[in-house]
């Protein structure tokens, strides 16, 4: 549990999400219009989504590399375990 919290607090996606939520929550108090706060939130959402897609691609590549080192039966078992 502690590791999960530590990982979340050091995650760029998590921190960007928190900053986005704060901008929306206190935007008007710091002089942002509702439209400006929405645009900042949309920008942060785009960043988080793009980073998630990139991370998924990295994981897929790691799986390909791991499977390249295995025999046919080991590959099938590894793919089944991933699904």
C-alpha cells in the first residue's frame, strides 16, 4: 500500500491530474476565467492521455522483447498469462 501511494505521488500523470483539478477548483480565485480554466484542464487531460498511450506502447515493446527470448511453448504461456 505504501509503495502504491509513493508511486502515485511520484507519477507525472498523477501530479498533472492534481494540478488540473486545483486549477479548475481555484481558477476563479486566482483570476482565471471559466473558459481559461477549462482550457488548462483540457490541455492537462490531453497530456495525461498521450502519456498513457506512450506508456502502453512501452509495455507492449517490453513484452515483445521478453517473448523474443522464449521458445514457442513459453511464448504461448506468457501471452496467456498477460491476457
